[in-house]
C-alpha cells in the first residue's frame, strides 16, 4: 500500500500520467544515449589506460602501481555502464508492462521509475567516488563544474565546495590547452589521452592525461572529464631525456676527446720520431734469447751496427763473451721484472768481423751505459748510450781532484810552515816588546817606539790569523768547540782589552746588558769572542767622535712544535735551558754607503773607508759571518754615510749554570784570583822545552816577570832525562823540536810515568791551526799556547796550574 502522503493512482489525471510516461520514455532514451556516451568514454578510458600502461612500462617499471589504479578506474566505469544497461533493461520491461496493462499499472511504473532514477544516481556517485581517477562533470560550453569526485578534491587539494561553481579551464596551466581541447571536442565529440599540466590548490603543477566526453544529460549539454595523474611518468621521461641528453653530450665529448687524443697521439708520434732522430742513444728490443726484434731509428753512431739486423741474435754480432753478458742481463731483467743498468767497456775486437768497419774512432774502445727494462714477459727494451766522453771527463776530473787535493795539502802545509816561520820571530818581537814596555827606565820616545813595534807586530799577527782562519773556512774544517764558559767574564775581558784603544781616541766604550743575561753558558767562547772583537775593533777603527756601544739582550725563546707529547716534553726541557741572545754593536763613525753594504761580508772586500785606512785584510767580517752562521745565527748590517753603523747577530746558547753546575764549581776554583806572589810558597817546578834560543829567553823573562823560574831542555830527549832526575809540576812543551818532538815526548811521558807522577803539560806551538791544538790535546797535553805567547795568556795558564797543584 502506498503511504498516506502519496496521491492515489486513480486520482491522477490521465493526461498528467501520459506526460509522466512520456517523460519516462524520454529519460529512457536519454539513458540509452548516455549509455552510448559512457561506452565511448569507457572505450576511450580503456585505450587511454592501455596507452599509458605501455608508455609507463617502457619508461619505468616502477609505475606499474599506477596502471593498477587505472584498471580499477576502468572497472569502475564498466560497473557504471553495466548498471546503466541493467536500468535500461528494467525500464524497457516496465514500458512493455505498461503497454499491456494500461492505466492499472501506470502509477506503480511511475513510482518504480522514480526509485530507479534515485538508485542509479546513488550507484553512479558511489562508483565515481571510489575511482582513483580525477573525475569532473560540468556544463558546456562555459565549462562550469557541477560535480567533482573525492579523488579530484584530494589530488588537487581543493575542498568540494571550492571546486563546484569554478570553470574547468581555470585549472589549466597553459591557456592554449583550452582552445586545443575545444577544437578536438567539437570535431570528434570526445578527447582522449591529451597530456597537459594542471594547477593544484597550492599552485603546484602536475601532469595529467585528460579525456573529455560531450553528453546530453536531462536535456543539457554536459561534459564528463577524467584526468589521470602522469606526473611520475613525466618525471621518469624527463629523467630519461636528461640521461639521453647527458649520454648524447658525453658521446659528443667522447668523440671530441677521441679526436683530440688521436691528434695528440699523431703529434706525439711525430714528436717521438723527431726525438728518436735527435737522440744519440741506441734503442733495441730483444727477446729472451737475445734476438733483436726491433731497432729504433735514432741518431746513434752505433745504429749502423744493428741496421738491417732485425731477427739477428747478439751471438751473431758480438764475440761469445760479450754476447753472453747481453743474454744474462736480458734474462735477469725478465726474471726480476725490473730495470737494470750497467756500464761496460767494449773493445772493437769484441765485435765480429763483418761489423768492425762501423766505427770511425781513433781509439780502440768505447764505454757504454745500458738500461734494460722489461716490456713483457719475454721481451726487453735495451737503451744504450755512448759515455766515452763522460768517462774521459770523469777521469780528468778525478785527476784534477787529486791534483787539487795535493795542492790543498801543499797549501795547508805552506800555511802551517808560514805560520810557524812568521810566529817564531813575532814571538820574540812581541814578547820583548811587552817586557820592555814595563821598563820604567826607558824614555817616552823609546816607549813610543816600542809601542809602534808592538802594534805593528800585533797587526801582522792579526793578518796571519785571518789568513789561516779563512783557509780553514774554505776547506770546511771549522767546527764548533762548545764548552761551559763565563759570558760575563768574557764581556769584561773584551772591555778591558779594547778600553785602552777607545780612550786613546777619546771615545766612549759602553757595554749594556738588557734583561737577565746568564753568567754561564755553553758555547764556543773563542769564536764568539773573535766575532765581537772583529765588530768592536772595526767600530773603534772607523769612529773618530762619539763612541761605541755593545748591547747584549736576552730575547724570548720561540715555542718549538713537537710531533708527540714525549718529544714535546723533551723539547720543552731543552727550551727551558736555552738562552736567545742578541748582540748589537753600534757606533757613531763615518758609516758605509748603501751600495757597499751587500758586499762587505765577502772575502777580501773592504769598504771605501776601509781601503783609505789601509788596515786589515778584508777578512774580518767574512770570518765573523761564517762563525755566526756556524753558531746558528745570522749577522746583519745597517749603515748610512756620516750616520754610523749597526752590526748585530743573534744566537741560541744553553744555560750552563743549569746543565753543568759541578763543572762551574771547578772552574770557579780554577779561575779564582791567585796571588802570584805566593807561588814560590807552592814551589811550582817548571820545565821549559824549547829549541830556539830567542824563544827560550822570551819565555824565561816572562816567567821571571810573573815570579817563576824554569829549567830548560833543548829537545824531547832532554825532557825525558830531566824527568828522570827531578819531579816537575809543569812542562811548557814546544811541539816542533829536533830529535824527539813535543807530541812524541808527551806520549813517552804517559807511557813511563803513572797519573799521579805526571806533570801538567802545556803545548807551545807556532802552528795556530785548530788541527794542531786537537793533536796536542789528543796526545795528552792539558792546554795549548800559540806563539807569539802573550803575557796575560801565560799568566792565565799559570794561575790554572797553581790552582790545580794547590788542590
């Protein structure tokens, strides 16, 4: 029974029922038309899916999931089509029933039709919402959207209410797409697989494959549009295109590279040919048996020996002995798989008769240097060069070196003899000058003459010392003799030594210490003293007004980088005992021009003012620079004409009072002031061994002046005889004596007398070379005095001996 709010069937007017039935017939016809359009859309979508599936399969198998979604959408549309078909069949049955039964069933048919339409719409909507493809329905021709499925809203990121009422073309990225789609739709009634870009709600862009179908729904021109997201495929295609472009570019680059490499290879081959043509080496390829496989066309003078001899064995070229040498070297290089070199002399008789005519040398041998390198497991490349000229040059060089060594030894012997011969008379000149200058009975004129004699003798001695020192420097025999010494005492002695000269010229001589300068240091006192004497003497020599200042400054020690903690600790400990000292000699003298400063440290070079003074050898600054460099420092000069000069250098020394405290105590005892007037109480017994009568007189008078007396021996044999008769505390031993010299005499003393009975032996020698001093000390002598003997040096030696004998 119908519900109460619905009209009774017999209350409906026949004409209204007919109109409704007519409307139903039109709806059925419309459904059939729609069904046809849906079939077209379905076919298009199917084709669309197949095409995309094929494209995605070709570009990237990873897009198979999208194809599955597309098939699901296809199944959805087929369900819609099936539903519409079934509905159409039901409507046809209803129409036939109505025609048979007339008015009695018209109302029921009407009700069923209404219900059918409602169910069809619900099924269509459910299927459309479930499909993974963007689906929109709208009006034509304005494109106004009336329906969009959930996939559309989710994919585009736009709410349903925001989509409905908008035009489809608003989502197009390219305005031209609207024209193209309209033209295709007008021509064919549908569009399928049109690839285009659409905008999402956030303005981002995706690629889609679009299909449009024109429909007549409820008498209105309508479109059904589907968009399948092909962004992943497009990205894959783009990546593929990029890869193809990259491959194409790489192929082009490779082709260009190959062409360039080919050109370079051709150029290299041409260069190699030119190189081979210019080479004087012989280049051969041998196999393991010594058969020549290839001959490079070089400019070798020996090339004729191997020309046209490819596949010829060395046994057919050289004598058996030389051929065997070749084969053994080849096999050794192949066994070790490394290059071998050999130099050998080949006599012309080592070649077999057919090849003897190849050489045009006037001599009968040739020296060759061969390098044998493996090319493969059974082939080597043999490169040999004629080194006869080099061998000749080496022989000449060896002969020249031997001659130079002989000349150098002769020079050294000459210098040693010159030193000895010059120092022997100087010993008398300077010795008696020093003694006579203390004679108060002499007149002022006599004293002035003696002073001139002493000054000239000192100048001559300085020249001799400079020449000897430069000779040692040039021969590389100068070494550091480092020991503990009193730096403050050295500076005091230097000031006392040079103060008289400064006062005689009316100059001031100041020694300044900046920061805390340690008293005791480890270093070469003699070389440091000589450098300072050279610099201070030059400053006093070329200064007429004002003065000279020596500044000694302690500088901070730079940190030492060490590779590890242990090494760092060791270096830190060393740094704690290092003293970085800057020595600066400044004068107010005449100065040096800027053009002369770069050369003043060169040997035998003097500044213009030095040449005018006609003093010196031009070696003082050269020796000073060498000594400073030997001590690890660098000497510098700053000067300007008329403004004075500054010479400075810095060196690092070890702090002696930290490292050698016991040695310092001994030295303090030895160097303590000893009153020479008390020496007779010690009964210091001295033996003077000297064969030169003049030198005997000089030494005896110096000893007498210092309060000592001595016995005299003329040679070593007399020394040994004297020791048998009497015990001596000190022997002043001349090194160069007849019969038995000082060195041999000292060795005999060490052999004959035990340690407690041996006297202190001090060498007296006119040889000032360092080697002579070392030779004396090695023989057992305790100290060394160079002739001419200075009174103050003899006094220092005697003070040390008094201290030792007193102990």
